[in-house]
C-alpha cells in the first residue's frame, strides 16, 4: 500500500514547528510524501535536507486541496476526532492500494468531510495531527521498525546509551 499525506492549512509562524513534525512523522512512518496547501520555503528546505542526509524518496510539495481531493485515485481518509473510530474501518482501509490521509491545522472546511471517503478518529478526544498521523500510519502500514532509507549519508547504530552515528562510506 502507498500512503500520501495532505496537510490542510498551515499558518506561517504559528504552525511551522508542528507542520515540520507532521512531515517528518509522515516520512519516518512510511508515507511516500506530503502535500501542503501553502508553500513555506524554510520548512520545505528543512524537510528536504532531512531526506538528503537521512535518505529515502520522500517528497514535499504544494497542491490545491480541492483539486487533489477530487482527482486522487485512491481512498481518501480524513483524520478527525468526530469521525468513525479507526478499528471499525480498518478492513476497508487495508483493501486500498493507495491512501491519501488528510490532517488539519486550523478549522477544517465542511467540504473536506464530504470530499473524503472516510472520516476517521484516533480516539474521540482532541489531541494533535502528529499523534493522529503516527497512530494511523503505524496501525495501517506498521513499518516504522522495518523501514530502510536508501542513499542515506548518515545512519544511526542503535545503542543502549549515548549516540552512535555512521557516516556512510566510512567504516
Ligand atoms: N480545531 C480544528 C478543527 O476544529 O477542525 C482541529 C485542530 S487539531 C489540533 C488538528 C488536527 O489534528 C485535526 O484537523 C485532525 O486531523 C487531527 N486530530 C486531532 N485529534 C484527533 C483525533 N482524536 N482523531 C483524529 N484526528 C485528530
């Protein structure tokens, strides 16, 4: 299955840090790429820098959300605390080849609830787009502990204490 993320809304200044975390979470948990509805040069550069150093094929780009939601040729899943609990729709989601998962920032327009195939909750309490996305990706893809990122310049060697980082090419 291929999963793409749509970050709906991004307030320059206010959302920079959390939007960066949404993008890095998408990448680290196995999504193919992320669409933003607004460009942010610094944020895009910092995410692309992570990809350059830590590897993988992850993309970050801007889109017009209505056009993407109308043209996406897979299952469109909007994460919202008002939706149907994920376990109830897991079977349907797992059948999809391609999924676009939508997470909000500010108030999400009503139209999004209609344009998406499923409105899904990760618990029925308010929390965060980062946690909602991480739980969704891990429940649906379940690859966070198995992913390998090609062409990385740096690789972490897991260790019990301290930090071990290998420069690829060095031994
Ligand atoms: N205030 C906004 C609204 O009313 O639409 C939502 C703000 S919330 C911090 C940002 C995003 O986190 C939401 O758009 C949703 O994608 C995600 N989110 C927060 N809690 C969630 C939950 N329990 N289940 C699924 N997604 C959730």
